[in-house]
C-alpha cells in the first residue's frame, strides 16, 4: 500500500488459520443454515484487539513501535476460546463476539503491557476496561441475541499466542482491510 503520514492503527492478537477455519465451521454447525445477525466480518478479519490507537501520525507510529520493541510483553501462552457474548448486553446487542475461557489473565497482562507502551509513546490512556473479544457481528438496529448465544456451544479450540500484531485498518470498502504492519514476538 502507498506510504502515508497518518494511519488508523490497532494492536491485536491475530487468530491462527486453524482457529479461523475451526470457528467458521463451529458456527456453521451450530447455526444449521441460519446466519449470524447483522454484518459479520470475514474470517480473515477476525482478531482480538489489545489496544485501538485510532489515527496517528508517523512520529507517534514510530514511537509506538519503539516502545513495543522495548516492552516486556511476557512469554507465550495458550489462549482458550469460550462462548458467544454481546455488547452492550445480549438482550439489546449491537456487537456479537466470541469470548475467552483460558489464558485470560495472560491476555489482560499483555493488554496492560501494550497500553503502557502506547501511553509511553504519547497516546492518551484508554478509559474503557479491557474486555477480550473477537467481534463476529455488528448489529443495527440492536437485537435480542440471547437465544443465539444459548444455541452456540463454547468454541473448543485454543491457540498458542506467540506474538502480537500491529495492524493498519483501511476503511472505505466493505469489509475493511486490515494490513499487518509489524509483529512483536512474546518472550
Ligand atoms: P471491536 O471489534 O470491538 O469493534 C479495529 O477497528 C479494531 O479496533 C476492532 O477490533 C475494534 O473493536 C477495535 N476498536 C476499539 N476501539 C475502537 C474504536 N473507538 N473505533 C474503532 N475500532 C475500535
């Protein structure tokens, strides 16, 4: 993609191809021909955001990379996925997501390390609490997804988290294109 001065950036745990394929198959099996409500990002876009930076300039971007490079991100760990959930609440959902069931403490520690690196690079502190999730649907108008959440059993796969990824989000098309900019290994 073309060089530019500002980028819309987020830091995330990328899902493995096994998890993407497994999750798509798991949802298909549980839904038995039905579709998820709202708009579902394509599996290639599924990820678990640690920190959304928004639009940042070249200096801030380079500062972020330098801080992530120096950060103690902890070691690799196993991330276990869980069941579906929804924001702001299942009875009136606007975001449908897949949650985590194991490795959640390590993930929260990783999010803290990324947050500290972001703030050291000049970002405003994140006000919202970290709630690990993989967004599977954006729903407008809001819907009651409680029956759906009951219908889909917990997703049984896990993955080894060995790196974090800095993505650029290219909006404008549908779906958005998430370009991998950098990866930082854990441990
Ligand atoms: P979401 O999945 O809960 O929407 C790229 O947009 C990623 O950054 C998404 O995973 C998105 O989370 C996350 N994100 C966090 N805060 C955001 C914000 N204010 N605007 C857009 N995306 C945000």
